C-alpha cells in the first residue's frame, strides 16, 4: 500500500456510500485477497474513493492508489506513467474520477493496458454521491440475469427498430461479423465495464432514422448541459452517419456538432446499446448512470473494435440517451420474419426468473 492509499484509507466518508462500494468490490469485481488493485481517483472524488479503499482494505488485498492532481496538471494530456506502471502488476483497476474536456486520450491509454493484460476494470467516470446511493445499489445479479436474456435475443436479431413518443424512429441493421457484449456490472476479463453497469451493446452494421435525445449527451457535454427533456437534441442519421442535428439550445447543437466532427469517424454510429440497470429509476444528468437507464442509447465514434470486432477507429466517443422506448427485434428476413417486442414505453416485456423485472 503506497502513501496515497494510506491517505485514502484514513479519510472519513458518508456511511451511505458503503453499500455501493461493497457492491463494486465484492459483487462486481469479485476481488480476491491474493490479488492486487490499482485505484485511480482525483481530488473531487476522494470521499467516494475512500469508501472503495475501505472495502479493499476489508478484502485484505494488496492495492495502491493515485490522485491524478498529485501527478500531472488537469486536463490530462496523457495518463501519468506511474499509474500505467502500477497497472502492469495489478489484476484489477478502478477509475473513479471526474473527467475534464479533452481527456479521452488519457483514458484510452489506461484502457489499452486493461485490454492488453485482460484486467478486470471498473470505469467509474463522473461517479457522484447520487449514483453511489442509487445505481450502485442495484441488484447486479438480477441485472445480469436480465442482461443475459436481452443478449441472447439481440445476438439473433438481424434488425432492431426503436421508437419513442418524442419522435425517435430508428432502424439498426446488425452486422453478423460484429460481437454483442454484456456489461451488466459483473465485470470479467473479457470486457472492462462502467460502474454502475447494466447494458448490452454492439457496433451496428448501419443505423438510419431519427434519434431524439431527450435524456442526456455524454462526455463533458453531459456536465455542461444536463437533462435535455426541455431542449432535446434531434439527430438525423443516414448510412450510419450524422446528417444533421438541431436543438432549441443552439450552443448544445454547436458543441455536439463540433465534437462529432473531430475526426473522420467521429460522426459514425459506433455503438448501439440497450440499457438494463433496473436500479436506475430516472435520468439524472450523468452519462455514467444514465446510459444504463432501461432503453436505447447509441454512441458516435470509437466502436470498441477490440471487443466488437469493428475494423474502424475514432479518437472520440459520445453517447446519447433517449427516454420511453419501444423496441422490436427482427430475427429473420423475408417471409419468415419474426419480430419480438422486448420493451414498451420504457418497460421491459421479457419474462425472467424474477417477476419484478417487469416493474
């Protein structure tokens, strides 16, 4: 345990953080006493990191901690070398940080190590006290069972059609060469996961239609613009690319357009996902939790090709979340087409082991 780890372990933190921290360490990451963990945080997030530190200490594992501001100026241009070096000898890493604009490159450097070493990694970007007391208190075993049922159906789908009362009407053609993944909060070496978890995703073959963002947009725009129900962002998509975007909030419109035109693939749909976290009751203006809200979210930019198999790349990735979805999965084409509706007005219709999956 390094000096920063000792510092975090000595800090007081709100008692209500403890259940979520325990869930992260024991249920989601399943950390064993013989393993080593790298805990990365920043000054603002120290109380949450302290609650995680207490759980690591209770597990009896080896761990080191790093506060980013102690190592480099923010916003980061690169992930500090001391952090990356420590990760090289860890089986597990936790990233509990408030992000700043233009730090995606540094996070990609970190996840490159995670992917290469097949680490179990909890990505807790922009984690807040509210999320610790809501999304992180979900029954992740239940979320995992629902996610598995969604995954099994989605893997068979040729197309997914989704609509909302706000005006979303999109059709996603699936690419059979791309892989669907489940990040339900139960984190494995196969794919690092956000916490709180709860989604199934892939890189789509092609998306066409209208997506109305009346929930939130991701990355640093989320903190700037918050909930968008009053000023939704309408995105027109053709051939998997953004054709136009409009909003009564013209600055949001301009910022989103600039973000999604950073490089040649920033405007390309790289992720198509179904949120499955039943503990998330509403959007709160934080993409870390809001993208797990039951429904559809898509992302423009990086398709996580190392996991999905998509052969293209982007240096950006921004999620957009809508509300109140109807979702249909079409598993065959032509006269033998079979369509199953799995969600109506934001409520899952999938029968599961636990009846309250319908709630």
